[in-house]
């Protein structure tokens, strides 16, 4: 059991470093545009204090964190050239975590747009 916990902690540390490296890569002009967009979206979502699906929602609340973030990291890392990603990882080892405000703003915007869309659909259905 202690071995599994140690493995899980090591994985979490690597994921945190990867996310910080992606945040650095999203801001670097040498990163291809598609990779920058994916890296920025994944890092913003991961560092955001607000989730797309709140954690209190049974199963789905944690499932989004367990699926979206690792799959997004995997995709973004595949899109960034290996030499650049290695440099970003080295920089991430000594860097500090971003605040997450941009991610929070994006998540709130998605919720507002979704609520407006649902409201419009209900209004159309009742009219």
C-alpha cells in the first residue's frame, strides 16, 4: 500500500511539473500555434480554482479532473517539439505556479454562455 501511495505522489508531482511546463510553452513564441492553444487551455483549466463540473457533482465532478487534465497534457506534450518540451520542463522545475485567474474567467464564461443558451432554449420552447 505504501508503494502505491509513493507512486501516486510521484505521478502527481510529474503532472504538476508537466502543467507548469505547458504553461511556459503556451507563452513561448517558438511553440507551434496549435500546441500553444492546447497547452494554454489545459494549463488554464488545471490551474483554475473553478472546475467546469464542480467536484460536489457525484462521479462527474472528479471524473472531469481525472480525464480532461491528463488527456489534455498528453495531447499538448505530443504537439510540442521534444527539444522545446525538454527546455520547458527544466524551466518548470524552478518556476512557480501561475495564479489561475485566466482559467477561472474562462470557466465562468463557459457557465454564463451555457446558462444563456439554456435560457434561450426554454424561452423558445415556451413561446
